[in-house]
C-alpha cells in the first residue's frame, strides 16, 4: 500500500545540495552528469518537486561568493535546459503545475545563507530575475544580514540590511527560509513577516535539543504566517545516539511537528549530505563523520519511499501523508512563488 501511495503522491524535497556535486564537474558535463548521476535517484525516489539550494563553500568566501553563486545558478539553468524532457526550472506555481502535468520534475532555485549578496540587498531583484525563489540569510555563523544558529549566544536579530532583505523578498515573491537562522533572528522575522515563512530543512527541538532544530514556539510562529516546516533527515538533528538515528525516529519528528502545528504545515527537507559528499570527495579522503550523520536507508533520494512506509506504520491517514510528502509545499509554492507583493 505504501509504495502505491508514494507513487500517487506529489513528493517535494525542499533541500538537496546536488548543485554542489554537479558544479564540481566541468561546465560541459553539467547537464550530462545530472542526467547520469542524479536524475535516476530522483526518479527512483519519486521526487516530483525539487528545491535546489545554492550553497557556497568556505573556500569561495568572501571574495568569490557572488561569482560562485552566479556559477551555480547558471549550472541549474544549464542542467534544466539540457534535460528539458525530464525537468523544468520553475518560476511560479503555474510553471510547477505545467511540469507536473508533463511528468517532469519541477526545479526551484534557492539561496542558502546568500553570502554572495553580503549587504547589497539591491541585488535581490537581479537574483530574482535569474530564477531565485527562496532564500535564507545565514548558515552556521554570522553574515552581513543575520546570525546563524551557531551564534545563538549573541542573541542578535536581523541587521538593518537583513530587515531590508526580508521586505524586498516579500515584495519580489521570494520565500524567506528560516532554517539555520539564529533563535533571535527567527523571532525577529516572525515579528516582521507579512507573508508565509518557510523552514526548508529543520527538525523538532522538543525531541532533540540542538540549535539547528526549531522549538514548538517557533513552529507555531511559522505556521501562523501560513508557512511550512520541512523536516531535516540528518541523524545528528534527530537523536543523540547513532543507533537511534532511524527512519522511525525521523517519523517521530514529523509526527511531533504535525501535532504541534497541524499536518497542513509539514513537509520534507532531507538534506542528503552523504550522497553529495560521495559525489565530491575522493575515496581516499572521505570524511567518515558523514557515515554517522545519515539515517540508514536515507543516504539519498532513492530512500524516500521508506518515509512513506514509516508514516503508514504510524497509522496516519493517506490524505495526511500526501500533504506531508509534498502536498503542503506544492500548495505554498503555488500561492507564493514569484507573486509580487
């Protein structure tokens, strides 16, 4: 039953860093490499809607951050154009619906922490023209716009430029992503937001007290905006002991968030870091820590049907499972992406 349900549902992944892996190849290989290495995984996992974050590694910061941001955005366009029979880079809900109707995977561009932007908020319209429809303002540390959750001890809110960025994003129709944002920054965003807020890859702090997870109060605040919380699959955000980092523990986080804010505000944000690492790290130098981070079976998109199985075991109604798998994210994107404020 669960396999049929998974195939029937719209499956949305709100966070997969595969662009890091694809851009590690020469530009003439981008489209082909995506088709050979990643497209089969997305298809096997039943992914219908894929958010592609643009994440800039430390080696490019600060001087090369904007250049690498533009390079990764160009990669997304190139792989979409080179695989137009299979995927479509989408700018709004109509584009997404058209892609799904054609049996293609809908791709949506996001910025993760936006280091290429720095404090130059006036570049947001440029990035919007290039296809960016989701953005966050910080990663683990400090940026010109906000502090990440790794800097929670500072108690800092958005900077003046960060406030302007939020206002400009709402004007343009770029969804604000609070994943990675520090606690005080999240509170600040929720005070100011006039449109739905998104968490692309965050789990429940009530189940594991990690600064990357969201408290019940934060969850309620996001839901109150009409937003969606997409649950992170990384083991270190699910349970302390590696043996407890299982698909069922992931289901605990999903069910908890659904109980706190309603099933209509929950989605999936896997963050398949092991699969991306395997694509970018020479075998001699692979960081074994990644092996301990992942949930067995959920190393990459192929494992997504396991999540459906776990939710079926919990006895959730099929309609609720369909919302969690992607229905909620799809509905949010239909309403908000590219909609000028």
